[in-house]
C-alpha cells in the first residue's frame, strides 16, 4: 500500500489501492504511517487499510457518521472491519455506533492514551492535566492542526488564552527521529511550554492489531 503525503491524509484520508485481505482497518488518517509500518513489520497480509481525513481530529462530530458511511460502503467486501479510532471526542457515540454495526474498535479515550498505553495513561492522567500532547503526525502537521485552526497565525495574542493553563508539551514519539524531535521542541517553544519527549512506540495500537 502506498502512503499518501501528510496533507492528503489530513484533508482526504486514504482509500485501499485494491482489495487483498480479509480484514479492513478503518482508521484515522493520522495513524496511517504507523499502521502501515506495523503491517509491514508483522507481515499482516490479511489486512487492508482505509483512512478517514485526519482533520476530523478537530471535528469529532464528523467521525461517527463518517465511520457509519465507510462501514456500509466496505463491509460487503471484507470478512471483518476493525475501526482504528478510540473515542476521540465523540462522547461514546462512536462506540455505540460500532456496537450497533457489529464492528470492533480500539479501546481508549484517544490516540494519546493508546500510544502511551491505556493503563499507563490512566495512571498518569490526573497528574498531567496541564500537559499538551503531540504525536509524530501532529508534530509534522502542527500548523494545520494547532496554529491555523486556533487562529494563532493571525492572532498570536490569543496564545495565552488557549495555552495559559498548560505547563508542558509532551511529545509522544512513535519513532526515533532527531529532526522530528527538534521540530517538537520548536512547537513547545512556540507555545511557551516546557518540553518532554516520551518514546511510546506504537503502544496499545500494536497490541490491538495483533488480535485482529
């Protein structure tokens, strides 16, 4: 499967090139690179991948209806569809839809949790309520997901209003990439936050896909 560029994954998502597996992974575009890496690493030849636009990350009300539409579109061609979204701000609506549709989804409140490991994230979350999280994808697409939607490119004076209660930026690194780490540091500096890099790898994403 060919990986589209980050801009395409943000605005359009990703469609399967052709059907080659028994299982379709229906995922957020922000997870495409990591999922394809896991498919290659584990030789999961029974899996295909399709992704919804990653920009739904900041429009969670669009996720559930888009998942419903995609399941209806693809379910006749596959033995199983696995939804690679956590709750992701849907307020339980996505889980209810998946239950109704008879498809499984990854556990957890959001991708920051399952990359960290859901159990570990639950332990630390109460002590990190002033932390702002970024993943590899969100570091690469920082302007598209943070700066522009919040209007900080046009109104930098809004920075304190949005981030005045945060203390640090936690970069959850899926890969060891020095250039990406430097960019994440620059993101923290731009927001006026302390910086912490935490190598998570794929966390519970790999664990969940191992069972599909």
